[in-house]
C-alpha cells in the first residue's frame, strides 16, 4: 500500500476570522494477492486486485476563537474543499 500526499496553504486574515486557502493532492495505491480457502461448499476465493487513485483538493479552512464548554476548551473549526479525482478527468466524466 502506498499513500502520498501534499498540501500548500496561504493564510488570509480578515476582520471576522482568519482563513487558510489551500491546494493539495493525494495518490493512493493498494493491492492484494489471490486466495483460496479449503472447506467444501462454504470455501471462499478471490482474485488478486490492484487499485489506485489520484485526486486534488482546493479548499479553505478556518476556526473560531476557543470558548469554554462545561469546563472544556472548545474550538469550532470549519473546512470546505472541492475534491477532484483525476480518474474522472481521464475518462471524461465529471
């Protein structure tokens, strides 16, 4: 299994709250081998499979000031992103 990712962001300070605009990418590859069980009619078997996907992200994140919630520190955080899988672009289907 392989999982590679990267992200770059830029802080934007506004009068209401600070925000971070970001762009990133992720690439994931997985694979497994074939298997066969012994056990009569209840035996299970499976073929080998390899899967991979690469996608990118464009988004913005922010957080409100920490507050006290029943004696615990509570910080609301928000993250909104548009995720674009490259396999959809290669196949021409959005």
